[in-house]
C-alpha cells in the first residue's frame, strides 16, 4: 500500500502519534496491524515510532495521512527533546542506541498514563502523558491514572506493537495471556477520578509551559525551559533520596508513602530515583510539587530556607554532606547554589531554632529587646562566638525572636523587633559563621539570658523615647540637678543613652540620629559621653524614663 489512505485524519492538538494512528486505521477500515504493515511497505522502520521515528518514517506517515510532516513529528516524544528529554545519540537504525538515552534517567518506559475525563471527552491519548514530569491534568484537576484496575498493568503495555489491537476504542486493550487475540476491555472513561491537590496542580501548571518551550520563573528570574525542567528533575531526585532518611516524615505527607515503594526497589545502594522516580503519579506529583515550591520562591534566600530542613537530614559519611548529596543527584549550577545556601551556618541555625519542641516559655516579641543587655551577655553569651559583643548581643535577640512560631526568617525576626530586615540577615550571617558552641548550647544560653533580662514592653519603651525627640526640659532638669555645666547640645546624647541602656535598643537606630546612619564621629562622641557618666547620673537618667514593668500577657 504505497498510495495515500482514502480518509485523511489530522492529529488533534497534543495527541500522541500512536493514538492518532489508531484513529487513522479506524477511519480507513484497517486493523492496526494492517496500518503498520502499510508504513513498513516502503522500507520505513517503526522502531522508536512513539519516541523519535526516523525522517523516512515521518515522511511515510505524513504521505499516508496527507498531513504535514511537522504535524506528525509534533505528535512524537521527540517534540520534547531539549526539555523533558535528551535524545542525543538516539539512532532509529540502531536498536541499542536507546541505552544512551535511558542512562540519563526519567525516560519513558513501556506504557503511559491517562486522564479518564480527557479520554472520555476526545477519545485521544496525549503525548505528555508518557512523560514522568506529567502527573496531573490541569484541565480537569485530576491526578493521572497509571494502571488499569482490571488487568493491573500500565496502559498501552503491549510490548510487541506500538498500536493496540482494539484500535481507537477507549478501552484498556492490553493483551491478556500469551496470544494476541484476547485483550482487556475495561472502559477507561469510567475509571475513578482522583482530585489533585492545589500544590500538585500549581506545579504542573508551571511544568507545562516549560515543556512547551516557554520560560518559567525560578528563584525570581525567568529560567530557560530546559534549565528549569532539568533543575526540577534533579531537585526532586534529591528530595526523594533525603526522604528516605530518619526524621523526614514530618517534612511532607508523601514521605510516609515512599517507604513501601523504596523497599520494593532492592539494590546495594538503595533506590535509584535519578533513573526512575516513583511510578505512582500521585506520589511523584507531590514530590515534584515540593521541589517546585522551592524553585518558585521569590529569591535564592527564600528557596534555601525551604530546602534547609531537607538538607539537614544528610547523613554523616566519609565523603561529607556535600559529597553524599552530589552522589545522589546531578548538581546543576542552580542546584549547587541552592544547596550551598541551604547549608550556610546562619540558615542551619535558623532551622534548628524553628524546630518545635524546645521552648520552655511562651515567646512574647514585646519583651525581647533589640539587643540583649550587657550583663546577660557577660553571664551567658560571652565565648559563644568569636564575633564582637555588639554583634553577639544583637544575634541573641534575633535568635529569641526566631523561636516565635510566626517568625520564619532572620529578616522577619529583625522586623518584629523594630529593625530593618536586611540588618537581621547580615547579623545572622556574620555571627552564625563564627559560632563556637553547638546549636543546642546556643539555644540554651539565649533562653537563660532572656529569663534574666528585665521583663518589660521594649516596643513601648522605644516609642516613649521616640516621643521625647525634640523635648529637652527633662534633660535640662537632669543636667541642672546632677551634672551642672552640661551643654544643652548634649541632649541628643542623653536621649541615645536612654535608647541604649533603658530600651536596650541598637545604637545605630537611636531617634537622635533622625533617620540617618550615625558616622564614626557620632558614635565616638556618644561613647565619650557614655563613659563620662557616674553611677548616680546613670541611675537618674534611667529614672527619667518610666517603663512598663508589669507582667505582659503572652501573645
């Protein structure tokens, strides 16, 4: 049969080549075996028909159906070469060449997935259903089905033919028994529907444009489709390996379901998720959604914060944590940046502080000063870090704020204490890198320091001092009684003293600077004034600012 077929059938949008050929055979009154024979009659091969058929085969199919060759090519998995797949080295004339593709991992195996509602609506099978990055139908909000409930096998699991004997019928069609004459006739349009979670649908909605060759935002920047898909796959692989470590159960609901699947994959080094992820679309989709939530973060810092709880599960080995991680996945440039950021000391400490179960008293952000008092530093914090005293005292307050369940970042901790977010991030990075004690020891020390610090509403105290800006009568009276001869221009220094020693707030944020950053000369002038005060003068300074000392209700 060299001539074109009488009836021309054009592939539907997104329809797979095998589905289209089954419709083409039905429309022309042919069995699928007869159609395959017609394709081969001119010497064209059907090897890799669904994956990447040869140019001669593409031309033969286009001629038979009287459609454009580009339309035929778009119906094959080759349309995803460079995004979901890397088909480099595949040669339709060499049946062994597929091994090069398979060793790259996450390649389509025998069979496919389906959306029963899509199949009921159009009768067409989609090419994307064969991809392991496809786990849900965003049109109908469903998890893709992977197995026929009647025969218990994957859909289209016929190994001796690309086309089903049942043609375009919306039944399973898997061969039963040894011979080709009996097929599973389970109605696929009547399969139970499983709704996909919002997270899985959101991830699939980002994956689909990348598969179509469109850029996708990742870490706040537009990512090329191939890069995004590659990062998604290798990050998911890493999460799957980390999910097998002790303590992973609390990180994601799907972790518990993974254990049984991992147990079935017996090998010396455990499951090779980089080669073949979980077959179950529901479980695979949840793992992909977890990875996508990290990549969809607004910036690297936020993404690393989300990844840190996972990387903290890395086991101790001779190769070190980074060696273990690199041995389980491909460390792309993006993934390398993510892992290095997630393993940064300040982020690892923040993860430790965020973990529940260690609090011995409720955290009230109002009773945490911007800077832990000097006395509590000497008693509990000295020697915990090689950073300066001022940095350690600020970091201790930020660490206490991180213990509040609503505070999820160092920036948020700083803002909760009335400081700019970047100030908290800079301090955390500097101090956590110089810690001389363990995270548990640091946590215990800041608790003791907090318990012994004056218990007052520090935000209200700060507000009172700000309100005094421009009011100098209180300072003039203090100077007249306790320090005659003090210049009126020293009023700003007195206000700053109350800010630092009564409110225990950060020197650089004193309202006396009127919103500008103090210069080195400003700081030196203040320190000179501070050292010049005797004990009585300091006591009377503090008395000039009544503070809220009553017990504050925990919030």
